[in-house]
C-alpha cells in the first residue's frame, strides 16, 4: 500500500512541475477592492491545493487519534474482564479443589470412553 501512495505523490508532483513549467505567468488576484496580489500561477495553484488538503488532513488525523484511543480503552477493559483475579490459596480451597472419590454405587469409568466395554452376563 505504501508503494501506491508513493506513486500517487510522485505523479502529483510531476504533474505540478510540468504545469509550473508551462504556466509560469504572473496573475493578479483581487482580494478586496483596493488590495491586489500579484503572484505566479503555480504558487496560486499550490496554495489553493494546500487550503483544501490541510483541513481535511487534520480532520483525518484527529478522527484516527480518537479511534485509536477508543480501541485502546476497549482492549484494556476487555483484558480486565477476561483475566480472572487470582484466588487466595487457603487450605480449605485446596481441599475443595481435589476431586472427591467416586461413590461405590457407580460402575468404574471405561478405559476408552468412546467404545464402551462389552456387557457382562448376569
């Protein structure tokens, strides 16, 4: 993507240089009735381009900055919710964590739970 942007800027610069070379003429810009600015045409084109580009670039940077801040805040909140707080290690909780022995009423689990053991004749 960087190469496409670079090619675009190079083409824009080349076209501006070609335009400047062929249109290096003085022009008069009347700002108010008694204020006239005499400048070269390429300078007028560059200033007009920048007057259109800079405000939109600033809006883009501000919205990108705001979005980055929101994304970081949401990621931080998600990480806080997803990470459980460590439980304190006490002897009572350690005893509760060990599995209880199976009750004598239940048959033992098969070695391979996918294929049940053949039934025994009574």
